[in-house]
C-alpha cells in the first residue's frame, strides 16, 4: 500500500499555518507540527487527527524560533527520525513593533522569519533529497508577503530595525532564498516556491500601530482563504512550478530586487556563513 505523504508545517498553532494543517490532514497527509506552545500543539494534534478520512500520523515538536539553537537541534532530530518528507511549509512569521535582539545581537524579526527557516530547510535537505529520489516531487513552500516590496537587503544582515521595512526585508529574504534554492535542487526533484497569502485576519497584526491595522482590516481575508495558495502548492498532484512567487494560486509579480539572481546567491552565501554553527556539516 502507498504510504501517506508527509508535511511539516511551522507556525501551525494559529492563523494560516493552522488552516494548512487542517486542510492537509483532511487530505490524509501525515503531519509534523512545529510550534512553541505544547498545550496548543496537543489540542491541534487531536483536532487534525479527527479530520482525516484514513489513518494518519501526527507528531509535534516544541520549538521557539527566537532561539536558533533550538531550531538547529529540532531540525537535526527530525532529519534523523524520519525516512521521508514530501512538503515543508516555512510559515512562522512575526511583525514586531520594537527593536528586539537575540543573544548574537541579531534583530528578532530576521531571526524568526528568515534565519530559523533557513536553518530548518538547510538541515532537512538530506531527508528531502532522499524523499525526492523516490517521488521526484518534494515541495518547499516559503510563506512570504507582498510586503517584500518595501524590503531591502543590507549586509551584514539583521543589524537595524524599522517597523515596516524590517518585516518587508525578511519577507524579501524568504523570496530570494526560495528562488535560489529552486535552482540549486531542481535536478533533485525538489520544487521551491514562495507566496503572498493576501492580507489575512490573523495574530500577525497584534503588535502593529492601530492606524495600519485599521487600513489593513478593509482588505482582510479569513485565515482559511489566506491558506489556499499554500494548500494548492502543497497538495496539487503533479505540480511542477518552481522558483515562482504566487498569490491566489497564480504566479504573481515580483520586484526587480526580488528577481536579482546575484543578490539571491550573495544572500544564500552570507546567510550560510553567518549561521554556520547551526547548520549540518
Ligand atoms: N496575516 C497576513 O495578512 C499575512 C500577509 C502576508 C504574509 N503573512 C505571513 O503568513 C505567515 C503566517 O502568519 P499569520 O498571518 O498566520 O500570523 P499568526 O496567526 O500570528 O501565525 C504565526 C505563527 O507563527 C508562530 N510563531 C511566531 N513566533 C514564533 C516563535 N518564536 N516560535 C515558534 N512559533 C512562532 C505563531 O505561534 P503562536 O501562536 O505561539 O504565536 C503562529 O503559529 C507569516 O510568515 C506571515 O509573515 C501573513
């Protein structure tokens, strides 16, 4: 009998990630759920188990993405514990209103939105390549944002903070990284895309100035609508898109900066150097 497909979803205890988890469970995917709150992960685990029509396996791991040591440990553990991973949804995201730093002095939006996803993806490559050897159809999905339009990439990374530009810059980095990886692993049968979910009524907005939130509210989708493009990329049979940026399940426009292949390569190289202590050898 064919095995279930397996998806790993980060940031699944609320918002878009939770809807992705629910939908993939209903499509009988085995799930690996990553979140920072064990009680909420346990509730989600029992909710999604009840949604499947065939038996599925749902595991969870507790990990705080503000702590890159934890991200590194969990990614190495998962890389060893499983034999297959068909879908990786890098969905965790924050939009901070204040300059917070981690133990390295790196700005926290960069740590959570980009560095943690980079480490997780990089350390899971052996597992994902092993899966793609059999299936020729492994998928990585970076939940990015149209906010990349006001982002910039300045080296060294993660040194400054601006309430709008920093979030946009981390989302630009998610897109640049997806496009670069798409080229790197195309021959392995791994498809890498990024997406804009729309403006969605989730917890993302909780720390932002009321003025911005009130403007955004006029355009907000429900979380289940916001999850549609990620679900489309994760579960459409024989999907062959790679290196693309999608919105509403269609290819969407990127800025010239987001399409800059030199910048994609430079960002990958600089990030790998910066995060060396957390990456597998
Ligand atoms: N909402 C929008 O309009 C919008 C637009 C464009 C892009 N996006 C992107 O969509 C993605 C999902 O966000 P959302 O809108 O669904 O917001 P959300 O409801 O706040 O979900 C974010 C998820 O990330 C988790 N998370 C945050 N910090 C974490 C940490 N330190 N460690 C572990 N998990 C952490 C949250 O966990 P907790 O539940 O524990 O906080 C939550 O599950 C993000 O990447 C965001 O940038 C959203």
